């Protein structure tokens, strides 16, 4: 005889099987969420376990993603989704923990600075509580440690330290013979603005190959920015792999000074979370009839609206992430027509191609597999 618990157990077993499938079954999300919210398939749910204060405006959020999450490499970032007043908002943040911690504990950390007027960062600082579920995208980005054991130079400013924390902690966990020499120049407004100070001190203890220099830019007088002598004190500068992460002004200054010292551009790596300034496009040349083939939806457009904006206005919900052309989560197949890249102004070929919905503007009739 079947007990009253049998249907529930059957649903539980079915949910586990579906949650472990490589292909999402998002149409079953309402059922899966009623059994276990971590089984939702449209995104990877991540439970917020702990919030750690780093500075007056920066906190580290410890997350436990559902076990199907694919993991990451040191230096990469993710799109984080939060629901605010019934609307899903997504932003891109660095992973500040190591891949080894994810493999060992099933936890990752995001170290996030509050931005003045920032809807998502302010919500995370003011409203997020342990136990809540957030939406985590796949990790992406090529701000990665080199395969060769060449010496490294890190130049970071403010919250730009977060992907570098992941890389340095990863280096510290390696066998001593596999740790390259490394230098970190970390620029902060004041000593009170040093993010993850204790973590940096612990890494410096574990990684004697690291030279750590923290530079306060607010001196009470003329701001103290990156100087040529800061780079001239780095042994073997021309042979270093250089990693830059921070405000655009710091990164531009660093690149200029590295140019002056003949450090090859191929040895430099940088990462950012804001898109470059968009290209100037002639709106009179843009727009057209857009066909979303898989959804059997046709829309007529004018002007420089992107395919993502057009799809959403038509009631569709294509997969997307950063909305800035960085994460590539909205990449899809264009089967016919021509699009213009909103960032670069480049025009695609008229045939089949892989495009990003968030930065592609139709120029004439276009068909995409959405």
C-alpha cells in the first residue's frame, strides 16, 4: 500500500534527477522551487551564508551555489541576480575566493563595494540577509594566471583588488616550487579603505615570494598616484606578466608608464566591469524587421535599440547577463541579416554568425535563433 508520503518522495526523486541534468528544464521551475529552491534550472541558485564587513563601504558575501554550478578560475567574475521590488536586476562582480575553496567547501565569495546610487550594491549592503537565495551566472573572463611561472606584477586600485585576491590566494596554495615571484602595488584612498587587509596579510605570510606595497592616495595635500619610481623598484619589470584592475584613471596611467618602460603590451592583462564608451552610430541607417525564429515573433524597429531590448519589448526573455557586452551570456546564432556592434561600430557579415544580443543593433531585416 502506498503511503501519503509516496507522491512527495516521487516528486523529490524526480526533482533531483532534473536538477542534475546538463540541459535546463526551466519550464519545471515552479514545481522544482516548491520542492527545493536550489533545484531551479533557469539560473544557478546560491544561498547567502555569511556577510563579512571589510571596510565602511565594502562587504564580502559568502555564497553556497547549487552543486551543479560549473565553478571558476582565479581572476574570473560572475553575473549576480537579485530580485528588488519584484524585478530581477543583474550586475557583474569578481570572485574573491579561490577555486580550491569551491572544490573543497562548495562556497565562493564576492567582495562588493557599495556604489553611491547603485541599486544592486545598496540592496546587497542594506537588505541582503544570510539564508536568502541569489541567482548566480556562469563564471567568465580571461583575467587568468599564466601557465608559465614568469614573475608577476599586480597594480590594483580600491575594489579592483578582488580578482587579485583570488589569484594571490591561489598562488599561496601552490607548492613552493611552483610559486612565481610577485609584486602587488595596491592604491587606496586611506589605510581604512584597504579591502581584505587581514586576508592580504595572511597571503603575504604564506607567500614569501610576494612583495606587498599599499599606497594611500589621500595624503592631505596633492594626491599620491602611481609614479615612475614605483615601477622602477620592481626587479625585472620588462619580463613580468602585469595585471591591472582598478579605476580607469589608474589603468590608463599604468599603461602609459609601462609603455615608457617598454613592457610589451602582450604581457599586460586588465579587467573591468563597465563597458567602453559606445561608438557613434547613424541611427537613420539602423533598425529593420527582426524575426525571433525560435519564438515565431516578428517585430519592426527603428533606431539604435539592441536586439536584447527589442526582444524584451516584444515580451521575450532571452538569456542575458551583464548587458554590457562583457559576459557573452546573451550570445546566440544570427541566421540572416546584418547587425552593428554598438560598442565598436563594426558591421557583421550578412549570413550566419554568433552575435551578442545586448550590443547588436539590426541594420535591415535580421533573423536570430531566440
